[in-house]
C-alpha cells in the first residue's frame, strides 16, 4: 500500500537511530557472519531476555542536536547548531566520538569564538576532516527543507561546522539528498546524485547492483566500510538498494528495512554509522510501519526521534517567505 509522507519522516529518523543503536555492537569488527547479525537481531525480538536498552552513540547525539536546532530556529542557524554540538559533547563525552572531532567540539564551547566554522578548518593540519561525522547526522536536513537546493546548501553548512574537507561535507550532502529523494521515490535516481569522486563510487554501486550476486567481500573491497565519508556513504546507499529485494542469508519474513539494517551490520567496519545512514534512507522509503516495535523499544532515543520527526514534518510544510 501507499506509505504516507508522515510515516516516511518518522521512518527516516527512527530508522537512523535504530541503525546507530543496533549497529554499535559490531563497530570496528572486520566483517560479521550473518548468523551473528541474526542472533543480535533476534535478541531484540525477545522481550523476556532483558538485555535492556541499546544506547545510541555520537551519530544520534549529533543528529538530535541538528533536529532540535532546525526546529527551534525554524531553519539553519550555524551559531545555535554549533552551540548545541558543544553542549551535547560536554554533557556526554563518552558517546564514541571520532578522535579528531572532539577538538572541534571543545573549541566550539568557547564563548570567545566568533567564527564557528574556524575550528573545523584547523583540523588535520588545515586539510579538514574527511570523516563521516557530517553525513551520519545529515538526515534531518532532508526533513526540514522541501527544496533540494536548500537540502544541499544547509546540509553542507551543517557538516562544515566539524568537517571542512570537501570529502567530509560532500558526503553529508549526498546522504541528505538520498533521504530527500527517498521521501518521494527510491530508484536508480539515487545513483545520479553526486560529483567526482562520489560519482565514481556511485558508478561502482551501479556495477555491483548489476552483478546482482556480489559478495560481502566484493562490496567491502569496492565501496569500503570505513570511517571516511567516501568509504561509507555510497556503501549505505548500496545497502538500501541491494536490500529492496529478498537476499540469501536473511530471513524470508524480514521486510526491506530489516534486511537493510541486517545487511549493513554484516559488512562490519563502521557498522553503527553505515546502518544509521542506510536506516535513514530505508526508513524514508518504507515508513515507520516497516520498523518492528520490538526493535524500537530496544533502542535509546527511538521514541524521541519519532516525536522529532513529527515536528520536522510540520516545519517542512510550513510556508516560508522564500517559498
Ligand atoms: N569514533 C568512532 N569509532 C571509533 C571507536 C569508538 C569506540 N566505540 C569508543 O567508544 O571509543 N565512531 C564515530 O566516529 C565516526 C565519525 O567520526 P567524525 O565525526 O568524522 O570524526 P573525525 O575525528 O573528524 O574523523 C574520524 C577519523 O577519520 C580520520 N580522518 C579524518 N580526516 C582526516 C584527514 N584529513 N587526515 C587524516 N585522517 C583523517 C581520523 O582518524 C579521524 O579520527 C563515526 O563512525 C562515529 O560512529
Ligand atoms: Mg557512532
Ligand atoms: Mg561509527
């Protein structure tokens, strides 16, 4: 049946949080056999096991800041967003942040700072970060702005608060545009989104899809599963497209969103972040009803993400002067 737009908004944000919480188990593992992934996921379905709640990491912590900032300011405000990142880090520094970005977050806390983009520009000897930290938190930009040009513009600026290298912020733009398109339609149009070097990776995504039976090893070697945006954003897009249909090794009763999260985990590497990004894109496509209730109950922040998505839905539909 038809998936409503509100359901897609809720699916996007809740899907992202679940990817982060569920994927955290395997972050840094080389690759993960399907039976370990399925064991982890079946544990979420068993309410009596009492594993407690899966905690979210930096991915969700920063995505919450992006959502709250866009909602409170009814649009993008770099000062406000930077302040929220810094405050969130100071209150909960143990959420597994990248080792470089913590220096930016500490500098952003300084009341003397006038240019909030400057700390990011000083990273890595002035080259800026190419990490996927801008991309992992980019989904709310697609939920706050209707127009693709705005999604592109503000997701880029939002990422540049911590990631000034073009690979870092363009990864965020690609992720935000992928969610933007998935709110309406999911198709090979996702593969025409980017410029070099991301377009070269998206060509590889297309080749792997055409091969149809690509192995996990081939996907890792051709697309990557690492902490760099270039080695994870196209990979997340591949996970979504690959899991549009049933896949060997995954239970037949799984729907597309469950397959996408499971497959993202099986790649190993930066599993929380790849599952978070793939979860956002897949959630925007399938909608909230495709996400098992038991998975939602198992994850810290899922309920709040659902509420934030409803508020972003209203912001998205707000008539703004420039519309
Ligand atoms: N940090 C992690 N995972 C590591 C293990 C954490 C563990 N679970 C724990 O609890 O301790 N995950 C999170 O970090 C990723 C997002 O990182 P972000 O925000 O992009 O950070 P950063 O520091 O800017 O970049 C990450 C690393 O990439 C390398 N790097 C980036 N730019 C570079 C450059 N220009 N030159 C050389 N190296 C560069 C550095 O090693 C950075 O530390 C997500 O996975 C999130 O989940
Ligand atoms: Mg993380
Ligand atoms: Mg990660």
